[in-house]
């Protein structure tokens, strides 16, 4: 246990089992903080999809304050659920007018009242009102406040006008938030540069998401038996526009017949562009598994030879890319989703100039013709994961920062 006990109140727009993008990152911070004995951790979240937890009621203890159930303690951390609604999709606000909202505010003030010096407020991700509201809460109650930023670009909306208005909103409120936070953390160098270039010049600490993969994985089909004598080339995760998987399919079909017959493309998961992708596979040469639970997807991933990171410009470092590094895959990657933070061309994998079909085809050919580099590259990748993405090391770093 650290020499100074620090209690954390972490405020988030969403929390598992809600599935968006980074809820699991926020949950992992709470899990590891309490597992390492770093004292109490309170998560304050919105109510979306939380009824699944209530209905299950496994390994949870309700928290009752002023005769109100304000939710539960689980895995040694507290989860406080604010009554909420979404005024637009993926933009929650609290129901300020409800009795429960006021009860929870009193509960939080009572929790910190006797020991303010040993409490810290953590907020995540600009743009959400949760960060703005709890900055005010921290200042009003004289609490130290850490903001962790996850985005490295402006929000893109359905029209140019809406996007422009959102940037104005971003510039007005979030420059102020970045300026006023006692500590400002970013989850990548790209995110740090975005803050410094677009908002404010100040010290920003890098706080990478740790990687913690289970050792025991379920039994899944053996791809080496299913496709004997084939090099397995694959993609995993959401099949959506920004993942650019259609360019992988098009690049595959443009390979010469010798290389085409040498490999088997496997695509794990589904999402909004799944049907479109299957239509591109005009000769049914690609193997689509469809949606798979996380651990099953990992069991497939461990069998792959070449991981294709096809992403177009996007906001954050793809965990599937880190998994591939950990699982000894040879990697062909666009520079997007911050891939260039962890790769160096011909040192630990092949880095594309952009996300075009031509580039993906060119570098897929290069990887196939340099397949003997796999062992050398993957040894370096494993070392990078162990040194930069150890979750224990990242939580220890957070502990030092909040002290």
C-alpha cells in the first residue's frame, strides 16, 4: 500500500455494460486501483444500460443513503448511478430536477467532508457535460482535479455547420477545462499534441491504457487445420467506415494469383458495414466469423500470422493492434489510430503512408515476401508491450501523479 492513502471519485458519461468506446478503460482503472490496495474508488456514472447490473445482482452490495438506493459496491469499488437522459444520441445529461440527483450530491459531499486532502476528482474526455459539472464540483469543494483526455481530434457531425458549431463549443469550454485542471493527462502522444496545438500549451502527462489479456482462452476452431498451408491474414473489431476494412478486401482481390492462393483472409466481428463487406467478396474467398465474444476473438487472434491495421484517421490507439503485438503477429499498419506511436518501419513491422487500397496491397505484398522477418519483429513488439503498456505500471504512475 502506498504511503499516502488517496481516495478517487471518477466521473464518466458511460460505464459497462454500456458499450461505446472507452468504458472498459475507465472500469479497468477502478479495478486495478482497488486491487493494488490504493484505497477507495467511487465511480459516478449515468444510468444507461445499468438495469442489467441491477437485474443480475451478482457479487454486488447496494449502497443506501437517506433511504435511497444509489446503487452498488462491486469488486471493492463503488458505482453511483445518476438519473440521466440523452438529449441527443451519445450525449447524456443528468436529471438535475430529481430527488435522487440531489441525494447523490449530498452523499458525495458527506463522503469527502472529513478528509478533503485525501480525495481526488478524475474526469474523462472533454465535450461531455460530466467533465464540466464535476470540475465545478471539485473547485467548489476545494478538491484536487485530474482530467484524462482520450480524443485527438474534433468531433465530426452529420453536417459541416453542425461540425463547425461543435468546434466553437469545444474551443470555448474545453480550453478552459484544460487550463484549469490541476493535472492534465492524455492517453497518447497524438492526444497530447492535439491539446497543445489546438487548445493550450501546458504540461501534459502521457497515460497509456494498460493491456491485460487473459491467459486461459476458450476453445475455438483451429484455423491452421481449416486452412492448411495458408498464411492467415486477418482483421478484427468493428466493421465500420473508419476501420476501412473494405480496402483490405479490395487489396486482396488485386493481388496476383500466386500471393492470393498463399494466404487466407479472416475477418472477425461485425457492425454496420458487414453486409457491404460481404458483397465485395464476390468469389467467397474470405472467411467471416461474424460477431465473437472478447475472449473467443482473442483465441482466434492468437492463431493469426499477419495482422492488418487498415484504419482511416480516427481518435485513439486500437487495442486490437496492441493485442497483435502481444500475440506475435507480423503487422501491416496504416499510420492512423496512433499506430505510428508504437511502430517504426522495418524495425518492428511495416508502416503504410496512408489508408489507400494501393498502399495496403503494396505492403501486404512486402510482408508476404518478407515473412521470415516475423520472429525478429514480434520479439521487439512483445518487449514494447511489456515496457510501455503494463497496466500495473500505468496504475502505479497514476498513483504517483495523484499524490
